[in-house]
């Protein structure tokens, strides 16, 4: 078998020249692009799927977590997250849960797609949907563009600054930046939307999954869900794809198919044991929900101790209070660690095991921070890392990976790129104090 072929050289047309190119159109990427555009940059946003929003829209994970500290006493998050929530409220597409550690907002992911389209258009960002990042264009050691492909063929987008918001760090990886993957990767989940869920009222469906899952090839594992706003449709997150690095193309293919198989198995199980439920599968995600793949080595690695002890960083660009949330790859259930020292191990069919990760007594932080330096590397100083692949150990990642935190990371990346362009510097050399001030001026809450 031939191991490789020689691809002929070709001349690639330049599709756009811009100040900033953002690779990846999740909420993180959209917020990066919009923040930079509002500060005067010409911005191009590249997304391989057909809509923006990433996990929130494509993967059907329709919840954003709390914008207040762990005690619900102080608002610690503002910016574009709250702006988008206000837009969703105008179309009656979001419900609010006060003082809830699980989530603060449940939204309609289809409506969020439309609001993100509007946000991008109003900011003057040039969008490219259904457009795949292929490779970086480096000239004389400097990142100057990205090769992309779509229905029109292959082109290159030239830019002065870049943000990798691809989730898996695709741009950074293909640039040869130092990457690492944890030994134990948190499993991925395929969500699904069902009708007829009201037929399970009064039924312990989680216990049924735990008791009979093996009959349908399912793991006895953690499951949760919520109704879409003002709807009888129910979003269920109950599948698990373990022991699989989904930054690998073959693994991703297998995981997508296995996730759909597990969704059908859950439907079949519940229909068999609650036949009167009339449960029907209505919507599958366009993309599996990925919790973790590779991370990019940056100036600072955020640690679990930094998060759980509430360490304050002079270059902090985001705040969070979502607990450490470890979905175990090697055993059922999840482990939660809170900033006040509490710890819970939750698994289906059992009462939560409540312990402490540290002894009682002393002051407890009420929120943690993400430093700009965990997004900055020095090999390509005009590139910022924005998303779940930033430099964080497994414990820190288990807290900061949720969207309400990474939304802020995206905003910080966009602001950093804008200041770099306006000052004639590179992103790696922008003073963090300027980033923090500009974020605050734009509505973010920086403390």
C-alpha cells in the first residue's frame, strides 16, 4: 500500500486580508470576534459548521451557569454573556433560575443561533460558515494567514493577528506548538431532545437507566436534563463516550456514531420499561459535546489549587464560580468540589457521598480567576489561545471549561488582539492592565 502521495504545488487565492482572523465560531470565538470588531478591527470569523455557538447550539447544551459568586452575593461576570441573555429574553427564549448552583439560564439553542448571527452581522464581522481551517500560512517564521476550504474551493485568509478558538487547538497544533493531553480525558456526551418526557413524571428514570442500562449496552452513569423554555421538549444529557481522544479524526467519527447509538438505546430502554410514556426522539446534535482534548502550553498553567484556593492573578481576565466538575472516564458518576471545601461523589442509584476536599475552618474564596498568561504563548506572538484548550491542569480544567467562563476568555482574546493592532505590538506583548481596563470599559466585570 502506498503510504503517501505527492500533492502538486498550487497558487492559492487570497480571499480576505484583515486585522484579525478568528478560527472557530463557538460562543468563545464569536465573542472574541465581536469584541475586536467593536474596537475597530476588520475581523474574519471562520467556522466549519453551519452556525455559530459551538456546544451551546450545535451540541444542544442549552445552559449557562451562574454569573455570581459561590454564595450568590456578588456579581462577578458581565459582558457579552449578559448582553446575549438580554437579547434572548426579548424573544422569550430563556428562563432564569436564581441561586441555582447547576445553572442560571436555560435557553433555546435554535434562538441562540439566530442571535449570534445578528451579533456577528451588527459588529461588521466577516463570517465564513461551512469553512474548514486546513493549515497555517507561515512566512519567514511569522504566522501570516490560514488556508481554508469550503464550497468555493481553497483560499487563504491573511491577517495581522489570530485567535485559535477551535476548541481542540487546531491552529496551534498545526503550527507545531507544544501540546499535551491528560492521561484521563473527561468523556464526551451526545445530547438529544425528546418529546413525551411528561410521560415519565413520577418515574425514577435515572434508576431505570442504572438498573437496566447493561441490557442496552449503556454505562450506568450520570445523566441530567432540562426542558427547553416554554416547551414540552426535554434536553437529555445521558450518554458517555469514554477512553477516546476526540482530537483524532477516526476517534471522532466513532464517537459520533456511538453517541447516537446510546441515545437510541436510552429511548428504547425507557420505552420498554415505561411504555405509556410515548417518548419520541425529536432532535440530535450536529456535533457531539466534547469536554476535553488537547491543551496548549502557555506562559502559565492554571492549577486546581489556583482554582480551589481562589488565587488572585494580576492579569486576571475572567472570573468563575462553577465548581470543579469531574466526569470520570474510568468509573460511573461525577465528583464535585466546591470552593468552601465540600466534595460530593454522585452516581446513579446511590445517595451522594458527601465528604470534604479540605478540612472545615478558615476563610473560603467565593470565586476563582483565569489569567491572561494561560492563553499566551511566545513562539507565535500574534496568536492567542481562547477556549477549553488553554493551559490548565485536569482539576482546573474541570471548573473553567464551562461556557460562562470561556465566553469571558473569548472576549479577553478579542480585546488583546485589538490592543495589539492599535499599539503596533503583538498579542504576547500587550500589557494585561490595558486588557483588563478595556474589558471593564466594555461591560465586563474585572476584579
